C-alpha cells in the first residue's frame, strides 16, 4: 500500500545509516516492526516485575535432580 507523508530528511538519513537496511524504503518499513518489538518486550519485562521471587528456590539442585531423573529413565 502506498502512503505519502512528510519526513524530516535528516532524521530519515540518520535512521537509514543506523538501520543497516539496503534502501530508505526498507528502513521506513522496518521502523514500525522495531517499535512493535520494543513495546512487546517492555510488556514482558513489566510482567516479570509482577512475579514474586521465591528466595528458597534452588534452581541448581532442581536442574541436577531433573538430569538425574532423565538419566535413570533413559
């Protein structure tokens, strides 16, 4: 879909240089994808902040226990 809008040329040039995209059109198409990815990452990070940490959890012992169980069943 073709859409016409005015962009700040200096901003577009700078975005093009840092994006690594081969064309300015590809750069402009990448910007919404980058914005969406960053916002989704922020939402996931906010969810992690809501989790309660169990300080008594020993993830190393659990990892060893699971590995031992797999070895004994295989």
